[in-house]
């Protein structure tokens, strides 16, 4: 959930960053180990976690591989949510329906959003990243630009190994340390991961009940509303002042109606004074416009990207309509 904001923060790593060399990294790892031991991490955990550690220059330079191009939602959505992904989401929803509905009810999150997040984050567990998490987060801490943040991730990762949820060699993730089928950073794992199947391990890598419940538990904790959807696409019939745009401004649907906002098909908004929403323009004034509900904010807590929130929401809508038999 941090990875895209991280990508932004790491954009300028190559320019002006302190030199990163393997010898300095070795010394740095020794200080990390000493600090972790002081925090009470077992020696056996440290031995296994740091056994083959090396400096991941690839993690540090991964931002260079992120292509720069101008996207709009109209070009992005068909790439992020192609028809085969919609079909796969619906098939998997049906396949795991009983478990999903049980977890959805337990945490107060509609299951279609759990499946949509799963599909957008890791292609339903198909692509979870194969970097050793301790190695990449230690490398990014050593690089120094966001040392405090990544050191915290290293220590959180060690605690997860120490607690027996996963072994060091199997703790794999993205180049920025996002792990498993939910792509949780280690600190998010400590806060939100769930052992739903009750085997004593929170396994977001391979155990679907744990994967689904962990995602739902995260959303529940960032304010998910079970009785609401995520957003609706709308159109504006007259210019809306800039200070009224964006997630910080909440107004009722009745107020937005008075300001000239209409359903996408041009019809009136529901006459509700009790439902609040924000008016968001993920592209520019000529692009798509959404009235975003509280759950949109929750998705932005997961990953601070409008495109991410819209992709998850759009896929969840495609799971809901038409109804799965
Ligand atoms: Ca488990």
C-alpha cells in the first residue's frame, strides 16, 4: 500500500543520493543486527534473516524502470482492469464465495472489494514479488533517503519471522518490501494481518482465509462503511470552484446537486442530505469526475493513488454487476 507513494519518494534517488557501496552496507547490516538484538529479536532469527544478505542496488534503482508517460483513466483503466481480469475476478468470487461472504460479514467489508483489491494488487496472488524483504528494506534503509521508515520495516520484518509467521527465506515481496497477496509492508502486517484459519500463523503469502481476512481487517481499521459503495461517476453541469474539489471537502448529495453535479447519465442525484461525498477529478477538468464516498478515502489509505482507488472500485462494480449466479 505504500509502494506507489514510495516510488514517488524514490524518484530522485539516482540523482545526488549518497554513494551506496557493498562494503559500507556490510557495516550497516552489523549495526542493524545489533539494534535488532537489543530489541529482543532471537539470534536464530537474525542468523537466518541476514544469512545471505546483499545490497540490492536493483531495489534502489527500480524507480528508473518506471516509465514516464501521460495517462488518463480512459487509457489506464482498460490496462489495469482488462476484461480477462473481470472474468477472473467473477470466477474466483464464485469459487470462494462462502469464505468471502463469511469474512465480509465478520469485518464489515463487502467481499467484492476484497476480491478487487486482491486482483489489482497481485493479480489474485499470481504476482506477489520475489525479492527477499529483509534484504530490500535493509538496502533501502542503507541508501538513506528514507532510512527511518525502512529501518522500521526491517525490524518489523524480523519480528514477523521471530514470531514464526513465515521463514526468512520465504519472506518475499516487491522491491519496496510490500509482501504477499495483500502487498502489506511489514509494519502494516504487524498492525492488520490476521490468522483467520487459526493455525497460529498469519500467512498472507499462501493461505487464502488469512489473505482475505487481513485485507478486510485493514479496510475495517481505516474506516470502511459496510452500507456504502466507493464512488459514483458523475458529470458537472457548471464549473465547480477549485476549493470545493478534492477529498478534503465533504458535502451531501443534496448540496452537490445544488452545485450542478448530476448523475453520469444527466439525471438528478439522489435527494439525500445524509450521505456525504467529495468531488474528485483524478485527471484534469476534462477527464472523469467522481463523487467519492468514505470508502474511497479508505482505499486511498491503502494506496494513496486516485488511479488505484478507481481501479479497485471499478473492478468491484464489475463483480457486482451483473449479479453472479
Ligand atoms: Ca493462518
